[in-house]
């Protein structure tokens, strides 16, 4: 073999070795797909309850928009967390998102708890259109949640918080002595109307009315319908007494720990789902009222005349005077915001 031939073979061998070396350096084993971030979410209400449906929509949107990077385990109908315990469950990170009621937390939520379900607090539909605007209700309420380690994600109102009862309540005088299950923010107003406020979990309410230990309660009309309270308390008084407020909260540390793109995605998803919810809720509420009216004579839906509603409102003047005295500048600020939401 000639020297030239040997040199050619050597050079070819070196080239192959170098190529293999480069290939070895360049080749990287395929990365294993990252585990999705799991979010536990707790809610309240039966399958037809509007905010439960809203949160199911949020779940679907988060999972699709994140392309599987987020996995949401939804626990509806208080199956994991009772509504009255949702506040602490999110603070303790038992669940990361939950439907709650500020009215259950008067000490920790202060003026926000006081106004959340207060009588004739705001127009539900106008609230939905404007509450996220700068200086409006979101900016008023959010700091109270953050002080408790919570992020306010959305505030889906349920229109027509009404009185339902086993016996009719047509006039102011009919409230006298009625034992009505309610929340803390309606305690004094119901007393001024003549009723006796009762505080029990909603999970116990149906049986309590059935036994006759409670005469009825105050709930959003969608809850009256979805939980079938009309079966034991068939008299429903339509007066727009209050707007049911069940804000959706998230553990603040968990929210802030999300990767930046997922943090933005979660926030934007709630904002968009909010808009969808408020577009749909007016139609859904009208349908629920019409279905209840269609159950006549078993169920009696009574639309309280305007002049009678005026009597109810007049009876609550001491309540509003006391709110102004108790909360001072915060109440004044809320009153200004509320005027834009009526």
C-alpha cells in the first residue's frame, strides 16, 4: 500500500471520528414533558347554579389556553370545602381557588363584608359591566383580600337575592316573627323589617324549613331554584332585596408563584370568563324566574309593588345611618362607587 493511500485512509478515519464526536455532542435525548401545574378549585351549588357553571367554564378555558400546562381539579357542590369554610381553605392552600362569601368574614373583611350582601346594594348587571374599571369596586375590595393572603379573581354577582318563606310575606308587617336564615350583612336589616335572623349553613337549611324550625331565608333566586328550596318554602317575594355576592378567590402566594406567562394567562382568563358570565346571567335569571312562575299554584312568585318596597327601604334608614357611622370614610367611598353601579 502506498504512502498516499495510507494517508487518505487515515484522513477519512479522522473525519468519521470527528463527525461522530460532533453528532454525540449535538444529540440531546428528548426532554420529558413537564408535569402540569395542578389547581384545586372548590365551588358551591347544584348543576344549574350560575357561578358553578361559570367556574366550570374557567376550568375548561384554563386547561385549553395553557395547552395542558395547567390542570384544574374542580370540586363542586361543597364536595371538598363548605362555602362557610372556603376562606380559610384557600388561605391554608387546601384548595387554590374557591367560591366564597365575604359576608361570612365580617372581622377579616370589614367594610367589604358589610356591603357585600347589604340591601339594595347595586344593580347586578351594571356592576358586571363596570366593577373592574379603575377606581371602581374591584379597587375598593381587592386590598381587603390581599391583607388576608388572597387574590380577588372575580366577583360574579347572582341577581335577585330574595326572601323565600313557608308562609307568604306580602307587606312589611308580615316579616314580624319570621325566622329567616341569612348572612351577617343582612342581620340588622332583617331585624328592622321585623324578622328574626337565623345563622345556619345552607346545607342544613332545607331540613330546618321542613321541620318548621326555620320559616325561610334569603338567597339568590338561582339558589332557591337549584337547591329546590321552593319545595319547602314555596312563597318567593321578588323585591330585588340584594344582589348575591360570591367572589372567587385564589391563594395569593400560589398565584404569585406561577410562571409569568401562566400568571398572566390565569388573570386574563378570569377577566374574559367574567364578561361571558355577565352576558349570560340576565337571560338565565329571567328563565329561572319564569320556571318558578310556571310551577303555580305549588310555588307562589310574588312581585312586591314599588310602593311596598319603598316601605321596606324606609324601615332600613337606621341601618344605613349606622353603616355610615361605623365605617366613616370607607362607607363614603363605597357610596360614591355604588352610585355608579345602580
